[in-house]
């Protein structure tokens, strides 16, 4: 299950389901809540996410592009070693902005 909270002007999405074809729709719905009116600033906390697959990577890229088109950004934070390797090898982590933890990712919006 994925849910969103706010840290100031930044939406933080957390969850413990894998971001795979089975769960990508649930995450997509949560991300839609974060990208309503205004400047979309979103951090996805991956610290409890066990796995990403190609469907999840596509969702991250699509959501990031959607945020960018509206002047905002989407970042990921706290990936476990497996998810970090997937993000690094595919280049998705570099494209969306990967951070060690949520606080770093949230602070990145202040710069």
C-alpha cells in the first residue's frame, strides 16, 4: 500500500509493496494525488520497497516527466541495495534524482 504525506511543500510517498506490474496502478493513483494543482514536488521513499521492475521504472520516468513539464520534480530516496542497483544500471536513478534518504531529497527542493 502506498500513501502520501507532506513535508512542507513536498509530497512524500511511502509504501512497502514492490513497484512492479502488480502494484504500479496503486502507486500511480497515489502519485496523481500529489500532482494536482500547483508545483509538483514529490519524493518517493523506497526504503521499504523490496523490488522495482520495468513497469515500475516506466512509472517513475513518466511521473518525473509529468512533474518536470509543470515546473516541478520527482525524486526517489532510501533505495535498498537491489533497488539502488536497478536504478543505477538502468539510468533511471540519475534521471529522476536518487538520494540516500528522504530528508536529503526534500532538502534538494530548497536549493
